[in-house]
């Protein structure tokens, strides 16, 4: 039975009434074997409101009845629990059942007892997961208001933490699934399924794919769930309701997520100028936690769709590469067959003059043993040997020319480019080579100089000049690269502090297989082809190249002039 002192909880100051509650009320379960405690609690908490939500107070008059009631209402926020009921520890045993049997870790439990000595407060707090432990004589209406408010706030925080944890588990689980998808259709189905799990409710959703610029009416439905996944599943966005299309249109305009009261739409654009939009109807309200989790989940979805597109492009590229390899293999086989044919011809053609040389040499060896020497016959044999050797030399030079014709078969494709950017790019590319020889590379050029030229070929020409300057300049020297406009011409100059050009060098400077008198200063090799290739490229651009001594230095300046009109 209840003592007179216990009535303090029902006669205390009444809590300030709150604003009428438009949302779901907080569920409070009162477990006490004294009906007066239930009535007093309802009276003390009359008009209570927190976060614009009122209270729904449920009553149980025994620990067993309380267990059943809490099992039926897992969304109970707070339990006001008497300790002593059927037994002296019935309330404490119910705490264990709530936590262990019902697995309800979020509900907050406030123990109330009229006999505090039977359940020492410190042991109860340590051994049982409860929110508070009060003697009934302590709980005036004001204190009950304060204690309940703290418990409700704690419950709300735990509930949000549970929602967040559950949502993050879904997101983490989704990561491997989404990024393993290798087709737009499979990825879209996975995203729709994960979004439905994320809001943890009975959801209906649809996903459409197409190009928003062409109109959403033409966008095809490629995935559906809930009520949309039926025999009359919509075929395109045009089959959706006006409200659904309006929400999708808003997401397309935002290029992101748009929330309704109980639904939302999200739109993502990816590499191929296509768009995919998701519409999900939850049938209930979306909490702030739900919205935050949806935003986190959707934040990287565009990357997932781009990955799928890249995978598809990679597959197509692999297919094309395999076809190209097969084609090149066939070409290589033909080239090998042609090479064998050429080698056969060369062997045959070279064999004849070699046979003549060997035969004439043998005759000459016999004649030189005669006495007197047959001068006329010896002279004739020597002439034949010379002619055969000259024929062989001519054949070899012809083969070399044919081989080099392929290397110098250069075509020009003009496009707009910035000559200054090209010069800087060449300088940066060659700077590491110069630094190995402690050389200084500097560029002097205006902000920009637009021309029309073949970028790759012109870069090859400038690269050859810069690499030659580095090659023939001693350690510690300087290389200067400049670009400027001179009337109707664009000029590129490459200056070095090398040994300069001799008179003999000037006469054969741009010939093929011509090596200069100066030697590379760092042990580099030279084929004698670089400057001839530069001259060919410049002339194909309608320009000219020249070389002159560098003023105030002993080096050389190569100047390229290109017509701006082209």
C-alpha cells in the first residue's frame, strides 16, 4: 500500500502546458502495483510537451504485465518502474528482462521505490542499465518533470544514434556492392534496394534513366520496388503520377536531392551526359537522421555511376585493342613475309657482284705470280673489282634511303595552339637533362602567341634543338629559349653556350647523317639525323630555320620562323 508521503508526486506543482502536439506523442509506461501512483503520474504530467510532442501514458500494475506491454510497444521512450511489486525485486528483474530478453537498449528506465533501503542506489545504478533511481518521496511534480525531460532527451539521442548506426551499416555494406556493379541496370537496382533499407520502412520506389535534356517523358524505368514493382510497372517517367514527376523534375533542376514530407527524389549526372533519377515514397515522415543518412549515401553515387561507365568504356577499349592487335599481328606477319622476300632479293643481288669480286681477285692473284707481269690484264681485273664494289655501295645506299624514307614520311595537321605554352612545356621536359649537367635553362616569351601548327611535329622540332643544345653545351652552361612575334612571323630561338659552329659545320648542318665537328659534352650519342628532321618539319609548316653565332657567347643560336597567316 502507498504511504501518505508517496502522494507528494501527485500534489506537486503542475508542469507548464506545452503547445498542442502535431506529431507522434512520446510513449511512457508506468509500472506500479498502486493505482494511485498511475493517477498521480497522469495528473502531474498533464499538458507536458517536449519538442512539440505530448505524452501517451500506458499503465501496467505488475512486472509481468509491464513486460508484455513494453514488448507490444518497442517504441516506448521511458518506463517509470516501481521496484517492489509481486516480489521485493520484481522491478529490478523487469529491467533485466527489458534489456536481455526484449533486447531494448534505447528505452530509458526510471526506478521509483517507496522502500529505498531494499535496493541500495549505487548497486542498482552500477548493475542495471537504468536512467535514474529515485525514492517516491523525492519526485515532486517539478522533479518528475525534470527527470522525465532528461530521460526523453537521452532516449532521443540513443534512438538517433541507433538510426545512424543502422544507416551507416547499410552504407558500409553498400560500398562493396555498388562499386562491384558492372552495368548501369545492376547498379541502379542495388541503389534502389539500399535506399529502401536506409529509411527502414515499407517503401515504394522507382528509378528512371535517360537524358533530362530530351524530356523526362522519354526516360525509361529500369528498376522498381514496392507498389511500383507489379504487373503494371510503369515503362517510362510519363507513366508516373503528377506528384512523382514534379518531385523528379525538382531533383533534376537541383542536380541533387529534393525531400518531400514522406518522399524524396535524387538525380545524378554522369560521364555520358545521361542522368539517373530515383524516387522513393516512404509512407511516413523522414526524420532529420534519415535525411542526413540519405545525403551521405548519395554523396558518392555519381562516382559509382562514373565507374560503371568507365568500366563499360574499358571493356569496349579492350575489345577494340584486341581487334587492333589482331590486325597488327596480321600486318606484322605480312611485313615478315615481305622482309624475307626483300632479304632474298638482297642476297641474290649482292651475291652477283661479290662473286665477280671474288673471281677477279682469284685471277689477279694468279697473274701477279707471272714474270713478266701482265699489266694490261691486271689493270682490267682491278677495274672490274672496282666497278663491282661501287655497284654494291650504290645498292647499300639505296637500301638505307628506302629505310629512312619511312622515318621521314612526315605529314602536318594544323590546329590552333599557343606557341608560348608549347615552348614552356618543352623547357620543362628537358630541364632534368640540363640539371644533370648543372646547366641553366630559361624561357623568354610573351603571355601567349597563338598560331596554327601541328602540335606534335612542332614540339618534336623544338625538342630536337633543345636536346642538341644540352648535348653540346658543357657543364655549367646556359640554354635560352625564346618565342616572339616579328611582323607576320612567329619566331622560336634556342641559344646555347657550346663550342659554336665551324665553317665546315655550316655547309652540312642540316644534312642527313651529318655529324658536327663538336663532340657531346656528356658522352651522349648522336645519329646525325636530328637537324635534318627539324628542317623537314619547319619547311612543311612553310617556315625556315637558320643557325648563327650567339651574341656575346661562343655558342650557337638556332632560329625557326613560321608564318602566322597559316
